[in-house]
């Protein structure tokens, strides 16, 4: 009997099912536990907030009672006929004895001031030095100008909060004008806070803080700044205080709960009251609730583990049996029954699917064997026929291939000749058009510039005569109006600058004539196509046309041209075509020098030598050079080492053709990142076959 070995995936299946079922059963437990925790914890937190709000309401009630008491006290003294008469007659001793000292001794009043009208004289003052503060003086003046009983809560900064009230002093019957103003105030200091704590519930601590975070007063002596309070004062506390809302801090771990509430003056927050109470009962209730929660959660987890184990057994056993049977199916046993076929649910459906698959495989294998036999006979017959056709087709392809090779070689030769003819035609047409245009421009410019140049000498003579005439007029006539106009037009500067201006114009006209002569020499439009010429003139004309590239105003440094000319004879050539060669080679040299950023001393050397039967022209630049792999391809049509848009690769090809037409030779030698030499050799006279 073969012992079945459980596959690896089945060894991992049961733990996975166990974990899945455990998690599925435990998830509702966690969700319900979290909901229960919130339902029970939230009322405790709300209860603590209610206790804190009650303390704030009690504090505000105590503050309102203080304000009411101060109002009643000021009103009773301000409507006293004896005080009215004492103020009117400036009886300072009576006011001090019966008002100032009496109020400070018998009441909670901390400051008293009596002001006489209309001279604003202070005839009675007692109590705290807070009355001397500028902000308090300003508020006293404001209260006095109101002409009615008023009071206001003031943030004095250094002295904390003071409740200040004032009222005009009238007779008891209310007749007559007020003789002065009675000002009284009460400091909200530690004594005032302790009186509140005596009448309210026991509170751990009560503090008053300014809106800028400064400490005013505390009910305890060991006040220390709160770290959380310093960190979140502006972003949390002050932001809600300005919105007239309170801030709660419930700290069950410390057993201490805090509230920050606004203190109003009128309808605006002026300070912050900080109340802290001991949360002993809240802490005990939360601890009990936590223990019950974890106990219930532990029982739920244990129950979930048991349920998960049972579910895993019910699910994994049928799957393992099906896995064993699937292995026998893979081995070719299609007749054995499939276990768990009669089971219900998804496992039974899976077993039925296995049974149907086994039946279908049996039918499919039988049909496949029959079709394989038929297909084998057909393939054998097709193989024999294909071998015969392949042999016939191979002979035909060999013949066709030979014909194609001959035609390809002919097309390659024709294409090369076509490219050479096309490049020469394009460049020849381009230079012909350019020569015609340059010759036309030179002819059109020559006439007006000749006229200008010829008349400059006469202008100079006329100008000298006019200046001499002006000088004689200055010597003989001293009219103030003429003198004023002379200063206005700066005649002395004009006399000095005008000859220099004419000299500059003469220099410019000479320069234009030289350029026109160079254009005519370069184009050679009005001369015969074959002529005996001086090569140095063609090179110099080309350099003159490229002067804007050699001496740029910006972007690139000046390129130095070094001429090392030998004594050359006149040679027979096509001048326009040779000028085209010089132009292309010098443009390439300038481009290469500009691209070499590492070379600061940029230069191009032009050498000419008179050899036995020919002349040699060498152009050397210290540009970027050319790679060795590109040297052999320089004269191929359309080959270029420049970037896209900088060249089409026809320049050196046409140069090569022109030099070949002269029965000469052109060679390029280059060292990358150092220099490039272009060497041209030309005979003295053109051969007869080159004249055709």
C-alpha cells in the first residue's frame, strides 16, 4: 500500500483557515468592544466637563457679584449730600476720613479716587498704586467723561486685572450739577480668589492668565508653567478664547482635569481663567471600566479561538480528501470515485466539478487518440510532398539570387554616381546664385559709395571755409544774441568735432570700398571662368567676408588669424570655385575653434608654399579636431560631424570635387582636442582635360 504524503500547501492550509476564521469571528468582538468602550467612557468625560463648567459658572457668578457690589457701593456714596458738599468745598480731611479710609477699611475696595469738577483736581486718593499706571489713568478719564455710573474690567499688565467703576457725585435728592467724580476699584488678586474658593466647591487650583500668556494671579503659591499650555497656547487656547469657547483637558492618568474659559470685559475676552479639579471618581470609574473591558475581551478571544478551530476542522478535512484524489487524477486514475460528492455546500459543488472533469477527460483522451493516429498519416504524406517542392524552389531561388546580386551592384554604382552629381549640382547652383547676388550687391553699392567718397573731400574743404568764415565773424561782430545762440549750439565743440566726424566718414567709405572689392574678387562674376590669379587675394577676400565670425562682439572670444604666406606665382584655375573651397574650409575651422571651450588662445594659421611644380595651401586650427573613425568619411556625400541644423555634409564633398577638377590633392590630418590640418596641393597650370 502506497502511503500518501500530504502536499506542502495542505500542510499550510489548515493554519491559514484557522487564522482566517479566528480573525473573522474576532472582528465583530473588537468592533462591539470599541463601541461599548466609547458608550461608557464618553458619559464619564461629559460628566467631568459638566463639573468644570459648573466651576466656571460659579466663578463668573462670583465675578458678577463683585461687579454688582462695586456698583451698589459707588452708587450709594456718589449720591451722598455730605460728600457732594465736601467735594464742592475741597474738604480733603473729611473726604479722607469718611470716604477713602472708610471704603478701604470696611469693604473689599482696593483703590479710591475723588476728583473735583470742573478743574479736574484730585482731592482724595487712597489704596493701591495701580491708579498711577497710564492705562488706568486713561480708563479713569474715560469713566469720568461718561457722566453716569459705569464700570469696566481692565488688564493693567503688571498689576493684573482690576475692576474699576466711576460715578458723578450728586446730592441725595439728585438736584444740581455734579461736583465731581468718585472712582473706586477692586483688584482681582490672590485674596479675591481665596474668597471665591471659600464659597465654591473645593478646587485644586485657580489661575488668571493674560491673553498674551502672562501669569496674573494664582490660588496657590507653587505656580509653575504648564508644558502643554506653553506649546499650544496660541494655536489651541487663544484661538478658542477669541471665539468665546472653553478648552477642556481631561487627564485620567494624572487624575487632574482642566478648563480654560474667557473672562469678559463688556462683550470681549480680556483674560483667561484656568480651573483645575481633582478627577478622583472619574479615574476610579475608568479603571474599573478598563478592567471589565479587558476581561470581556479575553473571554471573547478565547471563544473565538474555539469557534475558529471547529470551523477549520469542518472546512479543511474535505479539502484534504479532494487534494488526495486530485493527485490520483493527475496520475491517470479517472475511474475511482471522487470523495465528498454527496456533501452539500461549496465543498460538494467542488467535488461534483472534479467528477465531471474526470468524465470529460476520459471522453477527451479517447477522441484524442483516434485523431492523433489520423493526423500522423496525413503528416507523413505532407512531408514527402514538401521535400520535393523544397528542392524545386531552392534551384529557382539560387538563380534569382544571382540576378539580384548583379542588379544590386549596378544600382549601387548608379546611386553613388547620382549622389556625387546631385551634390555637385546643388553646391554649384548655390554658389552660382550666391556669386550673382554678391556681384549685383557689390555693383549696386559701388555707385553710391563712390559718389559719397568722391564728395567727402569737397565737404571737408567747404567745412573748413565755413569755419574760417565763422571765425572772422566772431572777431568782428560781438552781438549778444549771436553770442547766446553760439553757446546754445556749443559752437566750440562743433568746430572741434566736425572735422573728426568727416574723417570718420572718410574711413568708413574706404572700408566699404574694400569690402566691395573683396566681394567682387570672391564672386569673380565679371571675369572669365578660367583665369590666372593670385591665390593670396582670394584667401584675403574670403577672410574679409568672414571678419564678423573672427571678431564677434559677444558670446565668443576673438579668433587670431596668422598668415604665413610664401612667394607664390600666379596659377591658372577657376577662381570662383577655389574661393568656394577657401570659404568652406575656413568656416569649418572657425566652427571647430568655437566649439573647443578648453582652448583660450584661439587661432587659425594659413600657410602657403611654392613647391617645384605646384603650390601648397595649409589651414591649421586648434579646435576640437576630428575622430580617427570619421577622417576616412569626410568627403562622402551628406556625411557631417556637425549637429542637426548646422550642416548637410555637402561642403567637403564639393571641395574634394573642385580640387580633383584642378588635378590637385586635398588631405585632412587631425588630432582630437588639439588641432586639425587641411592640406591642398594645386598645379601651376590646368591640364587640358580639366578645361572641358
